[in-house]
């Protein structure tokens, strides 16, 4: 069913989306992504697992399985509780399976209520969501990392952060003994036609600046072209060993023809990555 059908107000938003993931230069892919729909609320999520080939993969997929099964709510407090529950589930698996004792994962999730025309997002770790309005960057999440805390405190510049030796150390992640908890937008925000969102792991944003992501968006005729271009840019720009990299793009549209991608999908058709 299209996101524009059976709306109580007759004015629900349309969505079109596309996701890609790549293992980079690694032999395995610890990233995962999924999308889910519960009535008029649609969810998109990306995770970057940590803990080695088996553990990181397990953690990221446990997180995505939870996103697929939890009731989709727009209430920030309930959303936050669900992110905490993901962490509890991963920690329970650590106890049950000692070989995965060090596994954890970043999580970033965007939820869109197509009837209310609102969005809310939450994240834990350094996977990001970017929000664009009229193809201009409006905001992005703030990483839960050591390097970001130094930048936020004015102790490190954005340029210095790019080469900081501990830039991959996180202050929080699902399944980890975190110094910081998940962060959810304090209230849903209004969205409209021509808004766009990008969810991505650090393998993308470590290689591409917000300006490059915005430039690609402006040049892309479709969300598929946008994500394909971003992935190609990451491959071209990577220096040395390359991380896994994953991106999901979502465009808001009132054009019913552009909702066909979503129309063909149900909760049973949700995609998530394993290895490529």
C-alpha cells in the first residue's frame, strides 16, 4: 500500500528510499540496515557493529531485528526506552555466548509519521542522520565519541579532529558499558515535500564532508543516484584500509508515482546487510 493511500486527512506524505552497504577493504561487513512500517509510521535504521567479524555482525543484526519487531512510536521517551532495550538484548547475548562478550553496535534510527507529517530520530554512537531542506543541510546528529566531545568543548578543531589518533573511540553504543546513553530528538519535527534524510555509518562521513554530501544531493536526479554517487565517492576518496560503509537515503515527496518502491514492500520484505 502506498503511503498516500487510506490517509484520514487525505494528505499524507510520500516516501522514496534507497540503501547500499559495502564491506570496503575488509573481508567482512559489520554494518547492517533495515526499514520497517507499522501502519502510518515508517522507520529506517543503520547500525555499525563492533567486536570482530562474528561479534560485530551479530550485534548490528540484533539491533536491526529489534527495530523490525518493536512497535513504532513517535513518543521520544518510548523511543529512547526501545534503544535501551536493544542494548539490554545485546548484553544478554554477551552473557549467553561468551565469544561475543565484547560485541556492541552503533544505532541510528529515523521514524516518519506520514499522516502527521512529522519525523523523529535517535542515535547511539557515531552513525549519523543528516536532515536536508530544499537540498540544504539543516542539522545532523552529534556523535557520541571522544573526538566529538573535544570538538564540542573547543579543545579540538574540526580539521584537527580528522586526524586525531583516538577518533574511533566511542563514549556510547548499544551493548557497551557506555558513558553516555542514547539520544532522541526531544520532540518530533515537522517535515514537508522535498525534505531529504541521510543515515550513514562512519565509513561514509569519515570520507565525505557535509558539503560534499550536500553537493551530491543537489546533483542527483533520484535518491538511488544520490546514494550510488555517495558510495562511489567514498570508494574513490578512501586512503589506506577502508572501513565498512553504509548509507540510506530518504526523500519526502507528494508524487504518488515515486512511492512505488515503498508500495511494493511489506514488513516481511525488510532488507538488511550481511556481507558483500
